[in-house]
């Protein structure tokens, strides 16, 4: 019995790590809850709704129309979301390995060599980018409005800036936009 418990612990602790990490982040509760549900693959994508018996004409992604709308597709591997993450890389000036599994994507964003505080700050950015990609997807469906990748990222950046301005001391506006990583290198 004891051995079984240890086995279960060994199997599940590494898997639960990103969830625990996410829950410790101090971000707007609604975005955190959304990211939490996305990591558990519980958001209302066409694929997930279809599994629950909702009937659609097709389950294709509403952004590209080429692949099935799964959680990982709509948030990271779709051409639109991929373009947002690539622009985010350019902004941060990092070459981030984009995993196609959402939990891995979260864990490795953006770089592990930054200090703990910096990592924690950039994980908040990850949550916001994810949130705005999903908001964009919903706007396409329900409001027939479209934004490009740059506009989606800008929404996340503005929200992130507003959060940092209130929560983090001594954040220089120019550095934030032009060289955000430099804020955390010293
Ligand atoms: Zn797509």
C-alpha cells in the first residue's frame, strides 16, 4: 500500500507542477482561472464541446479553418496564435522553443536562466497572452471582429504594463516597450 502511494506520488507530482506554479501567480483571478482550465484542457473549444455532445457543422478552428479546434491548436499551434507568440519572442528578444503541449509551453516560457522573480513576472505575461488569444477567438465567433497578431499582443502588453505599473516598483516605460528583459538583468 505504501509502495503504491509512493508510485502515485512519483507519477503525478511532476505533472502537477505547472498547475501549482500557475496557482501561486498573483494575476487577475479571471485570467488565472481561464489559464488553469486551459492547462487542464477544460475550455470550451469546439473539440471539447463536441466531446460533450454539442453538434457543429464542423469542428475546424475558427481562426485558420484548417485544423480541428483543440485547446493546444487554438492557443499555441494555430498560425494566428503562433504569430502572436513569435512576436512576443521578438519583443522579449528570446528564441523560445514553442512546445505544442500547453503545460510544456507554460513551463518553458520564456527562459529558465532568468531569476525566480523574473520568471514569475513573465509567467504572468504568458497568462495574459493566452487570455487575449482566447478573447480574440471569441470575438471572431460572437462579434465578427478580427484583430491581427500584433493587435492581440498589444492588448496583452497594455494589460501587462497596467499591472506592472501598480505592482512592480521602478518600471521604466521606455525599457518596458523597447527592451523589457533588461528590466530583470540587474
Ligand atoms: Zn487554427
